[in-house]
C-alpha cells in the first residue's frame, strides 16, 4: 500500500473539525504499522500499544498546528518516534536507528569470483494469496518484518509500506539518507531470505 | 563487467530507480546474459510488492472501536484539563 492520502488537506481539515469518520479512516490506515514499528522500539506489546495510543491523542491535540511541511503520515510517525524515545528513556534505555544488524544475508551466496554458487530460485508461485505451512504469504512477510532489528523494520515500514521518500524517512528517524538506503537494503534482503525459504 | 555479487548489491537501488545512467546500462548488459541475476532482481521486486501488500493485509484486520473510543475519551479529558 503506497499511501498518501488523495486529499490530505481535506482530511486534515476534517480532523481539525473533530470528524470521527475521518479519524477512523486515518486510524485504520496507520495504527497497525505504528504498532508494528513501535514494537521494534519498545519490545513489549502492551507498552508499545500504550505509546501508540498516546501518539494518537497527541496527533489529535496538535493537528491544528500541522503545516504540511511533511506528509501527514511523516508527521505522525515523527511524533510516534518521539513518544517512543521518551518512553524508552523513562525505562532507562535509548533508541538509536543508526546501522543495526550485521552484514546482509547474501555474503555467502557467491564464489570467489562473485558468481552465484547456487542459481536463485524462480518464485513463480509466490503470491500474496498463497497459503504455505498454514499461513498466507502475507502473514509470513509480516512475521519476517517482526523479526527485523528496529531500525531495519522502521525503514521498511516507512519506505516500502507507507511509500515515503528516503528523504522523509531520514527526517522521521533522524538518520542520514545513506543510512536509510543501507537499512532498506538489509531489510529487503532479510525478507527475501524468509520468502526464499518458502519457495 | 559487473559480477553477480555487484549486481545483487545494486538490485535494491535498481528496483527503486536510484542508479546512475551508467550503472543502469551496466546492469542491463549483465542481466541480458545472466539468468541467476534476472531471477534475483525479480525476487527483490516481488519482496517489495509483498511487503507493500502485507501492510494492506494489516489494515483490513484493524477496526477497533474500543481503542478509538478510548483515544477520543482521553483527548476530551486532556482538553478539559486545558493542558
Ligand atoms: Zn549475474
């Protein structure tokens, strides 16, 4: 789902006016990815859900001050990151998005001359609807995302699922664009590896 | 000529349209001759599509009136406290 809202200005105006339907729509679109991202930062489901709920309250309280300098979802995720940081600090931890995870999962795939040791598989039946080992491929993908280190997970959610540009992801997470690219690369390779195990 | 390893390292940037014209040409030349890399790039593309689709799957299952009510109640409370 590459979001951005077709008419963000209208949506913001409805939110400012306290329109419940508008909020429900926004909530449906963003709550699950917010919880998924926050779980990576907080590592406790109940606390993560609490932080996301606090974020929503903060979003609705300050929506009147949203100036559209970033996308609405970029603004919301930035608030989420701040809330998560504050919460982690209170619990004596810090959150950092700088390069986590070790080398990518590909290093062993090549011989000394940089050629494939084994030909990559053809994924001709890897579709979203397919059920493998009792779960849909999408559930497998979500499980793979949940297994990623926090920074990779956050980048994948913002970039591939929310469709944000690398620049905006960098701003939300307060890391460099180069770092966003490295993290996205690693995250995709990790999800690819999980899918390849099903192929 | 690029090695398969180099192509694999560039595959994400290529899928995102973030390679230079020169790199794009080198990749094209390699991919025209190498079945393995062609498959790998397809895998990366599929991975990205399925990752995007997984968010949609999440969205469909999310319809939580209880939580929405709790957020709105908390919002009202915060407003009344005038903070
Ligand atoms: Zn090759």
